[in-house]
DNA sequence: TTGTATGCGTTATCAA
DNA sequence: TTGATAACGCATACAA
């Protein structure tokens, strides 16, 4: 039951350990016959290279660290799915960690990933500070920010066109006749929250309207957050006629609240989400949302990272993926 | 920027490389003074042990492989979240892979995990065959099956009490007066699908009723599957008055179909899901479901695995977690 | 084209 | 209590 090593293969094939290595790694300096022989022996012995030894020697582990906010958030799930698929294609393994949007946890996650000696890191930073990311920069390990970026840090990232998304969502609501449009935004230290808000304001401006500060809420990240914030917001007499939620995840909470308050959507309350996750279409009514492809973002970020790992650093690449309005029945 | 190694620490502290190792690993055979000295030097130099070298030497990587059907399925997301949290607690890293319920992909995933020399594997088998799992057994790597098990294989597993769940769901529908109760089941090679079906039949029997074979569909795993199957099932004249779906994920598709067909839930159609995922409560109406805790299952499976890794094999442990009916408004 | 020898950073076995 | 030394499995510079 012992593991078959290169030595075993070499011995069995009657060549040196090193010739065996060459054969198995497609090195040029080897005769076709010996190569074939070694390959056959390796096959028959069921040889599997020991990645640890290889990694130790070559300083490449073939793994990447993936750090996201919340694994159970469908946006991140889809993101991770896109990453995992792409990674597999490139023969990388994915070490997954969730931060629950906690800064300390983010720091820990980065340290763990570094300790695992991953070849690169894909991270959705909590943005509660920059120390963690600066530590990452200092480590020299290639990394790509996903979905969020730092204005003050010159790093690779792949994000959605959040400002445009915020604009599209808000414009859509305005065009449907809404004026009292609430925004249940994410925490404002997160770039996507800031930019979606900017898009929101931009739409108001474009249409010569004034937004009502009382309808701006921030800090919503989960279904629960959306639910609570919506309950609060929809309780008063001066309630909004429409809500633009930071994410589908948050929007689901809003729909729950609307449901419990017996508000009809979209007649009493229009709702727009963000991300176009799998479940929007199952809501009642189906959720209007701003779509980018989370899986696509994951894939692009992964590809960018692998490029970095292979080819090294050039100028930072900053990708801003297009979004579009996916209109359904909630508006 | 070079990495600090044990050698550097030993050199700096003026001890042998091996004494340094002992100091850092809390070995008993060392004097308190030297230990303290080494520790201080290590600290100041920013020494981080190289896990690869350690793993190579000790044959323990500190990682586990986690293989699930579909990362974007909220059930699996929650499962993974439970695993990741627990793993972190035990100082293990998680290498995640998805199979998309494809058997070849499962085989590949297992091979990759083995190649990564994980200390153990947590897997939701596709159950399209037993070869993959038998390969796993042969490898000697500890593993725990999650959510599904093989009758014919004597392995560790953690599953929900699916039969009871199927019974509870069906009984509930019967008690609400339904007789034409459809089941949109998963593929019947999956143990949980079989057992939920058994529970379904058992409930009919208990109440002296006869199930209608025409209302039994299988093979539903995704939202899309549920949607299509429901459209088909609800189209005819003899349509069911209630549907028991294999999972919340599938139930969401059913709700979508009902919505599009203008069927009122629960008046025209009652719907019960399974798993109690995050979104059931956001549906309209909120989804009645059979709840176990996916995160809890993940945690238990992980704990069991770590126990195996540490203490080695004893008799297989077979855990069947309790379920309960979570009644909401869809029934 | 092939083989020898060395080192990657640890841990473990011995002897001192 | 400590230190020299040998593995762990692989890759590569260099010699043959």
C-alpha cells in the first residue's frame, strides 16, 4: 500500500531517477524509446507524482487561495463556481475561505493562504482597512481583487461596472414613475456600494430630481440585513415606492418584508436587486435586477491571476465588466 | 525578501537547526532557556514554517478535500460553509471542488484531491457508480460521505433522516387534505432520493391511501429541473394539488412554474421543499420545508473526518441527523 | 542522451 | 539537553 515514487519507477524501468523525471515531465533531452518505456512502467505501477515534493523543490504549489465574504451568499457561490471551473482548467486547486466580512478574519485568511504557500490569491476584500491588502502586496504573492477595489491602491482587480449599474437601476425606477426611491446599500467602505450610490445620485441628477436622504440606508449585506432595514423603512407613513437593493441577496430580504407587510410588489413597492443570481427568477414577482455574470467575473479574475503567476507583474490590470438591466416583474 | 527558514533561526540563535526545530514544536527535550531564546529569535526574524517541507516530511498536509455536487446550490453552499468554519477551528484548510453531479468529474476530483495528498476527504457522491468511492477506500485516505450513502458500502457517513423527512412532508400534505400529491424527486440512484420516496410511500400507506404513479417524477436536482418538471406536471388536466420537491432548490423552480401558470400557492398548489435553506422564507408564499441544518451536517462530517485523521479507523460511524417540518405558508 | 549528486525545509533517529 | 545526519520525493546543474 506504499506510495509509488519516482525511484520505484526508475528502478523498475532500469533507468536513473532523473531520466524517469525527464520522461514524466516532457523534457526534450530524452530518447523516445526510453521515454515510452518509463511512461509505461509509471502507468503500470500507478505512479502519482508527489505534489508536495515537487512544490517544495519548485516553489510552486499549484494552488490558489480564494477568500470571499460569505460562502452562502449566492453571489459569492457563483463567483466561486466560476473560479473553481477555471482553476481546474488551468490545473490549479482552490483553497477556499470565508471571512464573514470580518476584518480580523480577513487578515487571518490571508495569513493562512500565505502559509499554505499558494501561488496566488483571489480575494473580495472587506475594505475595512488596507493593512491586510498591503501585507499581501508586501508578501509578493500575486493577487487579484474581486468585485471591490481600493482607489488608493494600485493593484489588479476585476469589478462590475457598479456606477453604471446603480444608474441603470435608478433610472429604470425613475422612468417607471417613481420618485421616492430608497436605496438599501451595502457598507460605504465597500467600493461597489459607493459606486452604486454614485450611480443612484447620478440618475436623480440626470432627471433633475432630488433624492431624499431619509431613504438612504447603508450597511446591508445579507438577507437578514435587507429584511430588517426594509421593515424599518417601510413602516413609516412616508415610505418609499421603490427600493434599490445592494444585491439580490439583500433584495430577497426586502421581498420578505414586503410580503409580511402585505405590500404588493410592484404596485405598492417596486424592488430592484443586483447581481442576477439564480433565484431572482423564482421570486414572486420575479425580481428585476442588474445583471453581470458573477461566474464570469470569477473566471476573468482567475485567468488574470494565472497570467500573473506565469508571466509576472506588469502594469496593474483593472477590469470593469459591463452590466445590464434585467427587467422582470418586480418593477 | 527571501523566506526565513529554520536554518536562519538556528544560525541566529547559535544553536543547531534541530534544537531550533524542537523549540518551535514544543518538544519536551529542551531547556527552557534555549527554547525561549530560539522563540525570540524566530519571532524577531518573522519565521514562518514551510508547510510544504513539513508536510513532505510528516506526511500530513493539513488540508482536506471537499467535493460537492454543485457549489451554487444553496444547500451545498451552506454545507461548505459549515465545513470551512469547522476546518478552520481545527487548523485545516479546505480544497474545494464541484462535480456538477457528473461521475467522471467525481473521479477526477477524487484523483486531484489524492494527488494533493489531502489528509481526508469530505464528499457528496454522485452515486452514479461505486468505483470512485471504492478507489477512495483503496487509497487509504480517510473520508466521510455527506448527505448520501451507499447501502452496499460500509463507510462513514453523515446524512439527514431522509425517510423521516419524506414522511413528515407527505403526512403534512395529507393532513392538510391533499390526496393528489406529486413528488419531484432527485435521481433515484441517490440515497436521499430513494429514502425520501420511501417516506412518501410510507405516509400514504399509514393513511390508507394510494399514491398515483403518474405524479412521481425523478431526476430533479436544480431550479431549472424543478421548473421544467413542474411545468410539465402542472400542465395536464389531472394535475396534483400538492408537490413535494426533492430540495428547496428544486422547489424554487416549482414556485416559479406555479407563478408563471398563475396558480395560487397554496390554494391551487401546495409546495413543500427540503433542506431549509436561506431563501425559503423569502419566497411568496414562504416555503414550507423539511429542515435539517446543512451547516450542522457539514460541521459534523468535518468533525468526524478529523477524528478519523487523528485517531484512525474504528468501526464506521453512520450518523443520521434529525429533521423536522418547518411549516410556513406554502402549504 | 543519460546518470550522479545536491538541495528544497522539515522532522526524526541516533549518538554525544 | 544537544547536535550531526539522514531521510521525505522530486528537479536540476553538471558531468559523463
